[in-house]
């Protein structure tokens, strides 16, 4: 019986000094838990004589009940104090300045497409969109590209299904020239933004997936000077009046005559860098007068109608305007890169 009295005295003394929930959990384990002092005493009753055992058992039960009743209000108080302290640590300090929420922004390619659509809309062009998976008929045949042209080989074009169907990932947005003219009678004045795909090695100025903007105008008495005027006005609105524009003769099967359209490199200010391949000029795309065969292919009479077409690289325009030196950054999903355009309002 002296053992049970010693346990009671020690337990009640420690109970008075419990100050934290962790202390209370330790106390409960030490005295009322499965391996606590009271339980251990009850398991030792078998070593007592038959005369001592009943009284010792009643004393152990009484002590367990007494300690449980004494412990309950203390545990409740400590749990409440712990909860209050936790709420206080998680509370909001209304005196602190507010945090600006993160707001999403358009991808720079989409933002540039929107800007170009607006520029060309003021010049009377409407926007149309076409499929990214094309047939050889629209991607090549109706654009005056012959069957033996290298672009139709598997190492230049991504083939989806061949040879009978010749279903491909479109290599340019030009197929929409034929699709649009098949649906419309002149005058035609459209732009076609969208993705294009080519089996091409990647470097600072080339990607296998890129974005183009196709332009087409067909009407009576359309001339090369009209094409130059439209592209010069686009360059003026995009890059400012200080940028220089260059047109050079070039060959594209679906235009005749053909030109390439370049702007002096804004990254190096025309001095030469790896983006412009140290020429001082960055090619924006190809252009020219719509080939008579293309007009005939869609049922237009080339003796009555003429037109021009152009294709621009969206990523290259952004590189020019914002000084980006690697085209691969547009597909890298690096937030540090994308946040530059969000901050600039691009």
C-alpha cells in the first residue's frame, strides 16, 4: 500500500506543475497509460498475499479514478491554450501592407499576334485561321510547288500519312491562300496567323515549331509597290520610324517576282550579332506577287486579277522588338523569360 500512496503523491505533485500540452501528454503516459505507474502496480497485484490483494486492488482503482478526474480539467485548459496560441500565430496582421496578387498575361507570341491583327485590321485585312494538319494539295500543289520539290521529302517535312494521302504537318501558313481564294471572290485581303512545322535543326534563330503570319491581297491592278507599302507600314508601327527596311530578290514557287523582307537588327542595332548571323539584318519572311498558276488553280483569271502574298515569322518579330537573342526561349516555359513580357505589357 505504501507503493500506491507514493504513486499518488508524485502524480498529484507533477499535475500541479503542468504548463504545456506536451507536458500533459507525458504525464498521462507516465501514470494512466498502458505502461504507466498505476497499470504497472495493478499488474503486480499477483505477487501479494491473498489477504492484501483485495485492498490493494481497490486502492489502485480509486487512484486511477482520482487521477483521471483531476487530470481532465487541466488537459482541457491546456488544449484550449494551445488552440488559441495556434490561431494567434496563423492570424492575419491587418496593419501589414497588402501583397500584390500574381496576375497572368498573354504569351508573347499570342500578344504579338493580337498586335499584328490590329495593325493589319487598320489597313483593311481580316483574320482567318486554318488547319495545322494539311494535305499535300493545299500545302504544295495549289501553291505551285511541284511533286519533286525537296520540301516534300521526309527529311524536310513532317509526314503524318504518306505516300497515297500525303497528310503532313503544314510547313507554312500559305495553304490558307488557296483555301481562302476558293471560298471568296476578289477583292481578297486577309492575314493568317498560326503555327507551322518543319524538320529543322534548332539554333538561336531556327525552331522546328514556329509561328507565322500569312498575308494575301488579291484585286484588280494590285502591284509590288502596294506590297512594299503594306510591309513598310507594318514595320513602322512595330519597330518605329528609325528602323530600316530592306527588300531583296528571292525565289518562292508561289510568287513571281519574289522578295525577302528584312529589318535592320534591333538586337545589335545593325552592327552584327548571332541572332542576325552577323549581317546586321534579320529576315522577317518572304513575299512577292501571287504566281499566275496559283490564281488559275483557284479559278481566278490572272489576266483580270493580281495580288501579293507575304509570310512573316512571329518569333523573329518579337526578337527584333524586345531584343530576344534566342528563338528557343519561346517554347522553354521559363517564367523568368515570360515575366519580362508581362512587365512590359506585351
